[in-house]
């Protein structure tokens, strides 16, 4: 008897349960387009005075409210056009969305977004691109790079907003501007036909199988991300991978060795040219630990302060990273595996 192979279901594009609109958002074509999407999908929607003040989310407990927030989209205008710095990945963070539907236990948005874990998208993209242009002109002829995934995963909501398509097209025309973003979602098809002029580097977040299975619910599977990476390479985009957060766990050497092996087996050789890797070790703050333990009480994420090294963070709080010996072991081992499988790649940083 032939046993049929188990077919894994594709991760579906995100459909929110509830959408809020700022009235002004409907003055913009993107706002109206999102409203059409919402009506076509029969999604419940409400009007709100400000995307910063969503207080009456359904749910009895804090945990229920949090889960609901992760399924709530708020459509508004970006008022602050001063961009934050985004070291070490880029010069500036370009804000096209805030928040994410993913449920990665370790995600720093748990604390940086505080009481506003819902997903905000901004429809005044022309204003945002105008601000980006000023930053580029200020520094020209030096290249200015923008990171579009500092406060969200923009690929996960691209089918609703189309903002990445606009941004990639805008950056293609900027001689001294470059764009980059990272994703854990595989829904890249709308980006494949765009004229990008090699000005956008798309990176996929990857990790050891244990980390993806334990800590990254509600994101695309590893295989889906790699398939999407191959499509991105085929479309001629500069491609990269972020291994983050690197987590010290039982069998980590095998886990990360297998990750690089699987990546090299799955990625067409044409995609291996000019690859970049970024490595970020797991870190947390005391505030993050408290929030994560409330939101994911059964998490296996190790956050034992006694086992970590204290480091001053730019958010005005200590963060806890691995002690130097563990950091060195992780960095050396993964670096060797990267160059073993991808000798022509480069490593941007380990932090
Ligand atoms: S996909 Fe990225 S932004 Fe979304 S929850 Fe996971 S780590 Fe956070």
C-alpha cells in the first residue's frame, strides 16, 4: 500500500477580524482601496478618531484582548514624519506600518508597542516617501538605506495595503536611496514583477527548526519562506537572510547546522550569489520577560537573568544577552556553517 505523503497546508494571507478607519484615511486612494477590501471580505469595521486611541477592543481578559488586537487592523495617517534610526541594519526606519499578526514569543514589539499591539497601516504614503526623499537628498551622494520592517512585517499585510509595491517602485527611481525589509511570510507574489532597479534587498528571517516550531506561531513555515526566497532571487532582487533570534538550546549546533544545510539544498544555485546574512542573538529586557510570561504563559523561551550578560540598551533599560563565551561559540559555529554552504556570501553583522 502506498501511504500518501502528508501535504502541509499553505499559510493563508492574513484577514483581520476587525478594522478601524480614521475618517481622514478615506480621503486617500489607499484608504478607499482598503475599505473596498474590507467590504468585499465582509469584515466588521468601525470608525475611530485616532489610530493611537483604540481602547474598546473585544475580549474579557487581557490575554483575549491581546489576541484580538493581533487580528485588528487600524487604517490611519502617519503624522510623525521624523524617521527613527535603524542601526545596524540601515540608516533609517521608514514607517509604512506598525504591528504584526505573528505571535513570535520573543518579538520586541511586545514591549515597544506597549498597549497598542494592533496593526496600524498608513495611507498617506506620498507624505512618507516625500520625507524619505528629504533624508536622501540631505546625505547625497552618500547612499541612504531605509528599513521597512522595524516595527512590523510589511509582507504579511501587503495584500491589503500594496504599500511595499509603492515603496519599492519609489526607491527604484532614487539614485542614492536603498530599501530593505525582512519577513517571516511567503506572500511575495505581488512584488515579483516590479521594477526594483536592485535598490531593494529582501531578507527572510530563518531559524533552527526548534525555534520556528516553538516560538513562531502564525507565520509562514520554513519551506514556504525558502520557496519565496527563491522567487525573490529569480526576480533579480538582492537577497539576504537574518538568523534571528539565535537561541542557545539543547542540540543548537545540530539545529543551526541543519538550517544552513536545508537552506543550501532548497535554494537554487543562482540565488546563492551575493547573499547577505545577519545574525542577532536572543536578548530580552525585564519588562519584556514580564509581558511575554503574561501573554504566552506556557512558553519555553529561556529568560533566566542569572544565565545572561547584562548590556545597556538604547531604550534606556538593561537587556540580557548571552555571556561572551556562548556568544563566541554561536557566532563562530554559525559563521563557519554559512561559509561552508555559501562561500560567496557576506555577513553584515552579529549582534
Ligand atoms: S513576524 Fe516579526 S514582527 Fe511579526 S511577531 Fe514575529 S518577530 Fe514580531
